[in-house]
């Protein structure tokens, strides 16, 4: 007579019991901590999932990256995050032992499945192969057929999203402009432009009050920003001239029709993160059903004097040659064209309504593909340069190699995580240890999702709140919207808000690269509250890769997860320039139940006399 084992609830403390036997997990000493040496940890074995790996993109299809010498994340945090390489690299785990096989079942694909790991320099992970043929013996370690996967997971399709807004783009009194930021640290800047025709012209030199400035028109109505035309003494600091150029190129690239774009000249694509998916696949929607109303009136005023100058190329030449008068003259012409597109002339017929802002209206064409990545990354970079960059030195005040060690995920990696987890505007995203708030802000901006972030350290938590307020202002200036962002300063383990939102979360991010083992173990029980299909993304796995579920570890918390290992590219994190891995844990209780039932059905029954 066999017994029926009932799936324990999250509140059942017996669910946390250790397996019948414990063994060393074979961890490398490079990643173990003092907390993990107190007692041997139970082996957490997992499930095999056969997942098709999507075709890899060729290098030719990869979007070019922004070539910037401005205050980028990599340069800003280089002094903050220098650590020994061996403390931050992934360890090489031994290959999983070849185990006995189990017959195929309806819940898993029959036939061979392969787990592969992307190749690293001088380091490779052994690929494991399991075969679903043969009949297992009861109670053996091969009675479960699911193990941790290191193959790619399918990308969710892009969901339609309306990014446009109707409100005015006036920045408001709390707006932090380029002029305000540079003026506060003016001693760190030097003269860039000069007047080639007049060596005695001092108007482009550094001055406490009479410094050179220029204005840039932003897409929304009544939105503009003043930039100080100076260059940083340290090339790694914020460069206002480069910032102006990149914002201008983003506007021309994503807010104009091809006809309107031609008014500015040739667009240097190498300066932008552009992909084919970034651009709308259809022309702008006509206003009031009349194509003449939307486009032609905005261009008709320029037909009398069509531009014959490649303004973007001329602007770059002025920057390279440090020609101040040429730069000012070119920006005057560029802003004039932008104003004509934003504020078209009134129609001759007084009964006709005034024309719409062409740049603001063009945002409506993004609905099929969502917000272009180039726009979201430009907004994130603008607020980072103004809110975090001038105060980055304060982020260094932490205990080295502690769980409070500060590190950031670069926007490119965040975009990959958003794509691989399928975040969309109806999702709830949690970041446990959100730092200065980069990830929650980018997620809500790029997808429109609702985000929540908690940070225990006061300095980055304050910067996160500051960035959130500035991003709200800049989204109005750019004529776009974003999802709701909630921030909390406190301990993630004690937060009542975290406890409530865990059961609602679709994606949870934990940058646990330097977390102590004791902190990781304290976080694990919270995963029991996650709903079916929820995803946990981490920089270190919460469960071993290529392990199997057996009778010994069937009651471990991590048994509900399917894990996928992903490789990130060089420059994706602030604490190192090399490649690395992150891990996507997907809750699969249905698969867990089937494996548990299969384990129970394979147990030998003992008759009573």
C-alpha cells in the first residue's frame, strides 16, 4: 500500500527540511563565503527541459553601439567597482554525472535533450546529455526527467503599446538642465570652441557667468533645454556638447518621416543604437483623416527655401574643428526647422484648425513596435548624467566585498533581460536591491510596466528618487509616457511592501553577484509566494545548473524552478569588462507536481502481514 504525499504550502515549515543525505556542492573557493562554510548545503537538483535555441544573429545584424566619451556607466563607475577578477568571475563547475534514464512522459518531450553553455575565454562548462529511454529502477537518482537548462528560451513577441501623450512639454521649476549641472561644477570644464576669424573673441571661453550656451528644441510643445558649450577636463566626465549632439540625432532618427529627416542632412547611424525593429513599419497616421493636414503644411513653408546644406554633417565638422561661430549658426538653422515642424504656420482659412506638432504626432506611429530602444536609452542616459554622474563618488562609501557592494547593470543588458523575460505594459517588475533605480526606470519607460524597487543604502536610494522625478519631466519633453514606478528605502527582507508584491510579480530581478550566501538563503523562501510562470533573474543562480530532482531534494524550495543560463556581452556590467552569465528562473509548479507524482509511482510498495 503506497502513501500519497501532498504538496506542502508556502507556510508549511516542513517544506524547508533538508534532504535525506547532504553532500558538498563542489563550489569553488572563489565564490564561497564564510557563511557557507558553517554547514554543508543540500544538493538542489533540478529538471530537464528541451527548449529550442533561436538562431543566433550574425554580427552584421547587431545594432551599433553609441560611441560616446561622455560620462558613461563604464567610466563613471570604474573607480567604484574595481575588484579582483577572481571574486567576480563565474566558477567552473564539474560536469554532471551521467545518470540513468527514465521513460518519456506526456509532460516532457521524448528523445534526447541537450544543455549547452556559451563558450568563455579559457573556461568552458561541460555540456550534459540525458536520454529518455530505458526503464529506471525505483528510488534511483534518475527518476526525474527535468534538469537545469543552459539553452536559450524563446523571446516573447513585442506587444503593441501606445507611447504618446497629450499634455504639454513644459519642463517645470524642478527641471535639472545641462546648464544647471555644468554651472555647479564649472571648474571641471575648459574651453572647446573658438572663433577662427577673430582670435580676440572671448565669447567661447570659460566664464563664471558669461559662458557660451546654445538651445535645443525637444519634440514636445514648449520643451527646450539650454546646453553650456564647454568640454570636460576629464574625458570620462559629462560632455554637454556630445550630449546635445546625441539628443539631436535621436530626435532626427525617431521623430521624423524620411521626408522631414532629409531636411537635416545625412544621419550618422554609427552614433546611435539603431536596429531595424526600432523604426515604425508604417508612415504617420494622418490627422483628421486628411494627409494634407498632417504632413504637407509643415513642409510647404520650407519649399520656398529648401535647405541645401547637410546640417548634421556641418555640425560635426564644427565640433571637430572647434569652430564656434559655425556651430552656433548651424544650431540656429536646425532649431528653426524643428520649430517649423513643432509650430506650423496657421492655415490661410481661419475656419481650419491649426496644424499639429509633427514630432509629437509621430510618436503615435510607434504603437505597433513599442518605444524604440534608441529613445529609451537616450532618456535614461540623460537623467543619469545629470542626477548620478556629478555625485558618483558618493557611491563608493561601502564595505568592500560585502553584500552592500555597489554595482550596476548597463542599459544594454537591461534591454536583453526585458526582451528575454517578455516584460510588457501589464507586467509587474520588482528589483530587490535597485541601487540608483536604473533598471526599474528603464523597464517602466521601455515597456510601460509597473515597477517597484527597494534599496537599503540611503545614498543610492536618494539618487533613485531623484532620477524618477527627472525622468517624469523628460518624458513630457520627449512626448512619451512611462509606467508607474514605486521606490522604497529599506531592507528587502523586512519590507511589508515586498512581501505583498511578491505574489503579484511577473519578473523579479536580484543582482546578487556579491551577496553573501547567508543573504541568498534568506531570500529563497520568498520565492514560494511567486505565482506560476513568474520569473526570477539573478547574476548568480539560486539553484545549481544541470542538477536533477530526486527523492532526496524533492522538498527543496528550488524544485519549483526551471533555470536558463544566459551570457552577457563585454561591457554589460559596471564591475568588469569581460563577459559573464545571468540566470532566468521560471516557476513551474505544474512540472514539479508531475515529477513528484512520477517519483511516488516509482516507489516500491511494502505489503503488510
